DNA sequence: GAACGTAGTTTTATAATATAAAACTAAAAC
DNA sequence: GTTTTAGTTTTATATTATAAAACTACGTTC
């Protein structure tokens, strides 16, 4: 396995930051990485030289650099579905006041590739580029349900079902029935299965060959959105996804 | 200088991709980097292991990984100004149908940190995370003009004026007069100075201490927006930035 | 204000790794 | 079917990354 240790270490430093950790000192990074501070210093200076890390001039702490935002934008800008769907996300979020997500399958995992936050619902779990569990998210269920039987078997083989909440389905037989239901009704629901207090609906987007490309979802807080409203949102989602699927027929991908 | 060569090489591979180059073969990367293909192979496999690079299963080519989008999102999500300004960008773009940008100073350079594209104007130059020239962009002029005299001197010391178009101001005396004018009128203009056929206006956003935090701009195509419309847009920008500056007074940064 | 402790930066010997040459496998081109 | 090209794997060794030691700078305590 041709892994280069020093590159791996540099990347692991980048992975130390998250939405709660915006800055870190050299000594903190040294502790977390189990590396000598002079080693960390060299790694940080290399990342800094190429703008993947920057140093706060006021307190000397390190943080993720803007080059990541730029590179990340290049990744997303190459996805036709993201560009085509952008106005639908904005429109749906404006109309429903909820948070709207776009997700795709990437290898054997789901991943969020766009998100528009609604006024009424602040959803913390999802983040562009972040992995999403296939078994406990509405998007994940959609991406699975509309796969070919072969592909679905591959995806579910040795799948690791894990509780995210008390509502999470972790029995595979029950989960397969759930996927059947998704295909029957044309949408998936995540009823507080991924995040306490959050209920989501997702609908598939197809390409010209009838393969599922992505899924669009609306996330709501159960305390603010009742069943009736949710079903109105599902109708809006279906309309949007039908249009999107129509447009994606003409995109060569 | 404690630069780690193999880390630097890995980062340079990430920098090879752009909006026109989404995928590359190992042999292409080997040629561009001047490295042996087995060295490149090890670097790619390390980046791939951590999702910074992925491999197209269909043709074996390499492309930027979604981890960059996720890390990039973490960078942006830590910026209060981006969150606070988001709805203003969306609103301004919807009202004017033009492309709206948010930019900040990062060290001695400007950088775009958010962007909402308008229906009427597709602006290619700007990209979130990308550097912006201080002398030829409206945002750059604003970020300079409202700096303290000391800071401005530091920023302009040995500044490298370069033509972006035939209209670009490259004489420092003339440029300083331009910055005076920006302060007088409360906005900056880039009249095809950065990109042929594109005219932009930008207005400053201040923090509670009266320091310029960021600039908001509207970019238009000269073929589609006349002087009168542009001045209407500038008025809308001023209103938005006044509100934003008011809100940023209460943000601890 | 001096002394001590902590954090960050620099230097450098050497242990450890990254590098590329060679060989192999697989696919594409002729 | 043969040859060429591209990608992957193996491994010897040249080169680099590593961390210990030392230094600088700043903050804390007395």
C-alpha cells in the first residue's frame, strides 16, 4: 500500500478542524496528532505556504485556509446536477421556509453536495461534502431504493446499520421493506431517524437513462411542521424533481 | 525553511485542477509535475485514501475529492460575515438579476468568500476562495480605500500593478486618486478594468469599530445594463451594506 | 522588575521514508 | 496476434522527515 506518511499526516491536520473548532495552537495539534511540535511546525508551514492553512496574526493560532474553499468550489462546480438544481433549492427553500438538500451517491456512501438553509429550520447535521448515512436519511433511502437490484445488493452487502436515534431502522429485513415503500410512494421519509426532532422527505432526480442521479430533500422540525404541511412540501418536491429530471435528460454526463 | 517536499507535491497535485480541467490521468500528472509515475501513484493513493482525490471508476482518471468541498465549507462556515450577508446576496441578486459577490482582505490580498449568480450575468473570473486583484476590482478598491492610512501604505508598498484589460489603472498616483474618489462617493467602480465587458460596483461593510470588514458588489455586463440601472443598483447596495454594517456591530469578531 | 514557565521557532544528526528504476499486469491500438 | 501505452507493484537506496536540543519570545508569578 503506497501511502506516504508525511502527506497523510498533513491531511489529518486538515481534518482536525470542524464547525466547533475553528482555530488550534501548535501544541494542541501536536497533542492530537501524537507528533513532536517541530514536526507539526514543518507540516503547518508547508500547508500555509500553499494557503491550505493560515495563521491568525493576532494570536498565532492556525486555521483552515481559503484555498480549501476555492478547491472545494472547483469540485462542486464540475457537477452539472448542482448547477441545474441550484435555483430549485433556492425556490423550494423560499416557498417552504425549510432547509433543502441535494445529495448523491459517491462510491458506497451518500454525500450532501448542496444545501440552502430555511428560515424556520436550522439543520446542523448536514454539510456540503459531508457523508450521509444511507439507512437513516431520506436522501439515503431514495438513492438506495432506485438503484438496480445488482447495485443495491452491492451497497447493502455488509452494510453497517447503526443507531443515530431511537427511531433508526437497523433491521435489514425491515429496511428493505422500507425501500419497497419508497418506490411505491415515490418519496422517502426520515422520521427522526437521523436527527432528533428533525423530519425529512426526499424525492429522486433521474438522468436520461432513468438512473437515479441525485435526491432532493426538505428537512423540517417536527415542532414546527405538521403532517399536512409536510405532504404539501412533498408535492412541491415531486414537481421540482420532475422538472429537474426532465432537464437532466439533455445533460451529457 | 521547514517545507516538507512530499506534502508540497501532494498539494501541487490538488492545484492542477480547475474549472476547465476536471479529470487527469496519472501520466498527465506525472508530466505536469515532472515526477515519476510511481511517485505520482503513491501521492494520489494517499490523497484518495483521505478523500481529497477520487478516481473515476469508469476511466480510471483522477479528480478532486469531495472532502475538499466539506473542508471548504468549514472554512466559510466560520465566517460570521458570510452567514450574516447570505440573505442580502440572495435578495440583491433576485432583485437586480445580476451576480453579487462578497469579498474580504486576507493578508495582503483580496478574496471572494461568497457569490450568487444572477440570471442576466454569468461572471467567470470570480470563484469563492479565489484571489482578487486589489487594483482592478471594485471590491479590491473598497477594501483598500477604507483602510487606515498606515495599513493602506503597507498594502500598496511594492504593489505589483498589472494590466487585466486595456482599462486597468496601473499608475499608482492615478490609482490613489481613484481611492480618494471611492471614499468621497461611498462606492467603487470597476469599469471593465478586470474583465472585458464587465462593470462592477462595490460598497463597504463595517464592523462595530468602523473598520472595513468586507465589500459587497454587483457585477453587470455592459451590453445589458446602462448607467441609470447601475446607479439604481448602487443605491440598493448601499442600503444593504448599511443594514449589514448595523448587524455586524453586534457580532463579536 | 526579575525569575520562571510555556509556546513557538530554528538547527541538525540520523533514522526512516519517499523515490524511481525495474518488472509486472492490463487494456488499447495497430 | 503483436506491440505500445498506461497503471500498479516491488524494492534498493538516495534523500528527506523527524525529533531532540537549543534558542527566542511572551506570559505569568512573585
